[in-house]
């Protein structure tokens, strides 16, 4: 499984911790940033989102100050369902009910290992009601 990971300047420290944690289990593609110098987070969220859309990576992990900005930006890319999560339960349900393919984390999350492990091993339920809802989201274009 290929996992894309990116952060802004505020999330770079957690990004490195996550990369080190996952490196032996998965193929990790780092989209940056690699510095604490201020950057514009949408640039990094779009890179991960575009590679999700183009099937170059299987799942994505984004980190910024709150996780909110990355999530909003990444969700602008077609075929992306990015969930901002803070617990392993949210990570599980984002996959089970929403078929999320990217998660966004805050820079100060301490339980990142259990969140990421849960996200990466969980699968979409494919239950009819959840499938229908995901398709509604995917088809919406205003």
C-alpha cells in the first residue's frame, strides 16, 4: 500500500514521526514540507489529493496546525474524501461509513499511532446506505 503524507510548517515534526512509524510497514511518499519555514498548506493538500484522484497513492495523511485547513483544501480535489479526525473511533468511522481516503490531523495530536493504524486497517462497509451517500457526495458538482 502506498501512503502519501504532507504537512505545512506547523505539522512537519509530527509528519516526520509518522513517517518513521510507518516506514517499515508501508511505502511512504513524502510531499513536503520539510522545514519550519512558513508555507501555504493548500499547495501540499492539493498534491496529495491529486495523487489520490490519479490513483498514484492509496491513502493520504495530512498534518497542519489544526488539520482543518488541510482537510478543506484537500476536499476540493475530485474523488477525495478527507476527514479531519482526532480519535481512533473517528478514523474507523471515516473509513467504514464515508470511505475516507485521506485523514487530516492537528500538529499536537498525541494519539497519532492509534488513529493512523485504525485508519489504515479499516475498510469501507459497502453497506447500501453508506455506498449511496458516498456516491451522492462524489457526484455533487455545483
